[in-house]
């Protein structure tokens, strides 16, 4: 009878030991989440800015900005890695620089200067371009590092719980690697 119980438990067990190189969470999925949502946000922004004034497509601008800002971080959220990284610092620096550039541009090109554009406000132009470059670097860095975050998560959460035969009956084994 004990052997029958042991065989049933061993065959019906859903827990399994994981090999060192197996990934229960997928690094490719993390990168795909980050890159896919970010690319969708860029497409929405492109559609909103390419359309004419008062177009129905300009409603895509705000969701596009949200997708571009949040999208690169989805792979890290999937890996439960919510710590601050240098990539996030770059993105925040880029957003602040672009906001500063827009503010400087509005101050330098007021209504008193008709036809004034970004080329007429070099400080605003430099802040906008520098901020966009910093933000783009942070976005690419976040997307590229999301696979590493998943692999770190998998290494830290390597755990197995399985039935095992013991003298006089059936017991359970809990094994893992904790870091």
C-alpha cells in the first residue's frame, strides 16, 4: 500500500527540481515586453505628430508618451526588479532637460518675436537634443538589461519541493539555492 501511495505521489507531483540553466521566467519575454510597449508608444507618437492639426490621431500623443516612459521598465517589473538603476537616472535627466529646453524656448521665443523657432534659441535646442539623447540612451539600456534582471531573479528563486521516499513512508524534500 505504501508503495502505491509513493508511486501516485511521485507521478502526480507538480513540483520539479530546476536545472541550473533553466529559466522559469523568460528573459526573452522581459525584453519583448519592454521593447514591444516602447515601440508601440513610439508608433503612437509618430502617428500623433504626423497627422494634421485637429486630427483624431492626435489623441495618441498622451498614451504614446506614457508607453515610451513606462514601456522600457516592464521587463524589470516582470522580473520583480524595481530598484533604481543608472538607466532610470538617465531617463529622468533626459525628461527634466527636455522640459527645461521647452521652458527656455518659450521664454526666448515669445509673441514679440514672430517666426522665432528652436534654431533661434540655441540653449533650448541644446537642452532638447541633449535630453532626448539621454532619454533614448536610458530607454535602450533598460530594454537591454531586462533579460539580465530576469536571470538574476531566476538564480535567486531557484527552489524545488517534491515528494521523496523515506524509511517508513513518504516524506517531502525542500531544496533551493538562496542568495
